[in-house]
């Protein structure tokens, strides 16, 4: 294939340069980012524009540095932190830019406000020929605006399923003490990365027609295949070890995200089951951990009795609810009895966000339980043999409460 030897060598250099400035979750993730960057240079030949979802649990995990590196290597970068959606609608055309969206919580999170246009653009732009219609001009004429453009979206916390289902997902973590990186300084780092960007454009420019006609064999199906196909096309153009590496990364990373989706669905099931248990007890102000666990296990139609190696317990309950900001506290019930318990009003926000069919107003306080002074105890000992899956290439094990 024309230019294939040059392509493999160039991707090797790009991979090394990216790995010099950022610590990605795994070797597969580094391979995926390398191919994603290269794919931005053949956007006009693609049928799908995969998103790159750069997600981190806290600050300081390197997501902004990833965008810095992307800005110097992708095709026509366009930062969109404070950009008007109207501007983006007008910029995207036959040769679209690569959108780099930081602080995604301002678009999708509680602080999103009036950002429906930008959310719609990011959702629709994954596939070609999905224009956004707007009334335009003095004649108020319905006008289609193209949305197709590759986009990297970075934020703290999870992104909506509508984004992650169309994305190569990077779940960033803080660097370990022994992990060293080269300092990123625009004055010194940009020229090296810009040179790689220009070489990518020179290599891939003449191959756009070839890329448009390629139908690569994919190790996944459906939307995952749509998302990863541009990356595999780049790998097949490069040949060498890249076709095998791209498909291996695709399998590992999509399987991991499938596990995350399954765990997310299980957590949503837990929220709904807890809502049912509170209702069965008359919606008291709080229920003890012991009561919640016992009632969950007794439901023959639920998965909780067979959860883990010895069934569902207080540790599992606390661990699964932690992502929703829900934790137990000491409560004083009738006759002075104290126990670890969960307050019903702590679930209201999670029910409203993740179980919209259960959304409700805050209830009137019940009289069968009064909260004792809120104290945080140590989490229960983790049961043996029930460790959750870890990220690709990373360690497995539960996160301890801080």
C-alpha cells in the first residue's frame, strides 16, 4: 500500500510523543489516541466522527494536558470552552475542524444551563448527514447546518451515555509517584508536535480516496464498529504492527466500557429497589443499613442474593452508592436505638437524575426516626473474592473510602 512504511514509522513517532507528555490509562489507550489523532486528518473521507471522551474522577488527572497535546497534533483544532454554539454551527463545513471541548460539566452537568444547541451538535455530529436545522436570515428561512466533526470532550465525572456510546473513552487517573513526564511548554513542545501534525497531513492527504473506499474487518459490531472503524482504517493504511494493535485496543477498551455500562445499570437497579423498599416501609426518614441489605437480598427477582461470593452486604451497598454521593450515618431510631442508616432525602437527587420515573418532591419528615449527630465511620471490611474489574492495563480492586 502506498505510503504504508512511512505511515507505520510516523505513527510510532506520534505515539512516543504523546506518551512523553501524558500518562494514559493503558497501552491500548495510548494506541487509540494515536490513531484518533491521525484520523482527524482524513475526516472528509469518513462516515463517522468518533468522539474522544477524556474523563477523570478529580482534578489533576491530566485531561487538560491531553487537550494541549491534541491541539498541536489534530487537524484544524478548535477549542470550545467558551465558544458560542452559533459560531460552531457556522464553522463546520465540508472541511470541518476538530472540536476540543474542555470543562464538559458546563455542557452536560448541573451547571449546564442553556446549552441544548451544543449538546445536540455533539450528539448529532458523530454521523455524516445529520444536520441541525435553524431559522436563519431576514426571511426566517429553515436552514440546515452541518454537524459532522470529530470532537474530544474532557470533563470531571461521567459524561452522558449519548456521548460515551459514540466515543473512545479515556478514564484518566492521577500519576503514580514514579511516573515521570516531560514538561509540556508550548514554546518548546509545540514545534515538535506541529511537525508531526504536518507530516500526518502530508502522508494521509493523498490517501483520502483510498480511505473512503475501505471496509476493514472489525472485531466489534454495531455502534462500537462505527466508532472504531476510522481508527482501524488508519492502522490498515499504516500496516506494520498497527492493524493488529488497533484491533487489540478496540477489543480491550470496548469490553471494559461494556463492563462499566453493566455496572452502571446495576447501580440504577439498586436505586430503584431502594426506592421500592422505602415505600414498602411507609417512606420513613431513614432505614438502617441492616434493613436495606436484608430486604434487597429477600427479593427473589433481584440479583442481590447472588451478588459477590457470599451475597450482597453492607460493604457492597456503601460502595455502589458512593458514586451517587450517598453514604450511611449514625441514626437514632425509636426507643433510643442507634444504627448505621441511610436517610431517604439523600436519595432524592440520585432518583431524579438516574431514575426520572421516580422523581418526586422532598417528603415531609417522618416521626419514627430522628438523626443522631452525623459521624463517619470506617467502611466495612471488603469481602474476599469480590473485587471489581480494573481499567485496561491497570490494577483491579475496590477504592477505599477516604
